[in-house]
C-alpha cells in the first residue's frame, strides 16, 4: 500500500482596511513564485460580484478561489472551512495566500486557522496588515474600531503608498509605531506594494490571550478549577508580547459610567505606556487616548461596547484597577448586560 505524504502549506493572511492596497501587495508577492511551485490564493469579497480575482495572474502555477458574500473571518464560517480544505487537498499548493475582505476581523480568522485541526495541513506565517500611508491623517479612517482591530491583529504592518506620504503622514506613522508597540513586531514601507516575500515569510508565534470573567467574578469561582474561557460580555484579558503586557476589559454598551469619576480613575494610574478606551458616559460616548506626554479625551461615536486597554512593562494590580472602573459605573444593576 502506497502512503501519500501530505504537504504542510505555508499560509499567509494579508489583511487590511478597504482600499489599503492588499491586492497590489499580493500581485507583487505572486511575481516572486519560483518555477515549478504551485501557489494558491483564497480571496474573500463582501459583495456578490468578484473583481479582485481578475487582477491576479491567470496563467499556470496559480490557483485562485473566491468566496463571495459575507466575511470569512467571522466565527463558524463553514464555507471558508470547506473551500480551504478543498483547495489544499485538490491543488496541494506549495504556498497559500488568504486575503479577507477589508471589512473583516483577521484575528478571528487567525484563531480558526491555528486550531489543532489545521496544524497538519498549514504552516501559519505571521499575519500581515496593510495600511495606506497616505491616509494616516484621515482621523475618521484611522479612528474606526475595525481599522484598529486589524492593526492589533498584525505582527507585520506593510505601509502602502509610502512614496505619497507627507511629512505629517511620517509623523503620524511614528505615533502609530509607539501606540502599537506591544502588538506589531515590524513595519515595512512599500512603494506600489513592492515587498520581498522573505520579509514576511516568518513563522507565526501565537500570543497567549485568554478571555476570562472579570477579576471580581473570578474570585468567586473554585480556585482548584481552570477559569472558564468566555466570549460574552463582560470579560477581562491579559496578554504579553515583545516584553510588554496588555490588559483589557470589555463591558456591554448598555453600561453607563460617570465621566468625571472615570477620568479621575484613568488619570490616577501609574507606570503605564498607553491607555486607550471608549465608554458610554453621562456626558455621552467618550474616547480616551493617553500617552505619557498627552492625556487626550473627546466625544466619540457610539461603540459596540465599552472597552479599555492598558499597555505596561511592569506588573500591575489589575484587580485594583478593575475595582476603580466598576465604581465609576452609574447603572449598578448586575442584570443589565
């Protein structure tokens, strides 16, 4: 009986906001395919008409599969699982690129593809997020939660349209590098998407991030049992990467906080590098963006939840901070989720 060995396929996720330059980057990466290899591309477009596929190489050595309608990043997307499995089994590519829609949350897709089920089939490389360097001054664009979530999911960021960046864009980029220093390992400047494959062909290293109940709820659980992993609000998490620690909390958008109590609680914190949050307050929705030089806060659009993150290089008493946060809450009903 002949045993057929199955390839473990090097797999790249190329994410990025709408119009960031993902397909242009992918075109340049595909030009670097060695002769004799087969590369595959799985593309996801939110609409029902596929366009980007027509921009990719149509000659031999490339296998392109499109998923139209919806977002393959969302949890439980069976069509993505089926399409990806078929693409790998039928085409047996040497390398695979996945381009989710610009409206997608790549962290969810990465979570799916690093599950044990896929480890015998794919060799996950670092997640790449593309940002348009010429739009870094567009506050309405860069302040969107989806844009920020895509950045936090990345280990490498490719800054497209680098040749069009102004001095203000360059200054904003330096601020982004400081703001996301706990998440992003490498920033690459690209003119017309021109990046060498070797610069992104790096093994993915998972970040330990466990979403658990709020700390005061954890204390009520049996200390001999593992903490339950949860998805619903409210929850708390701590993750470490690159020598930094990020602690975060998310609460239901229905929870309302006293603005001045909350501002006092945030300003009283010590030994932090960044504090970012958005809250439903009695002064309306407010965003907070603190760094050691500036404590900025302003009115914000309604968010999908209340959230806050603190980046630090020191051990902290997170229970004390959580207690301060909860004391700022106005509607104290435990059932108002």
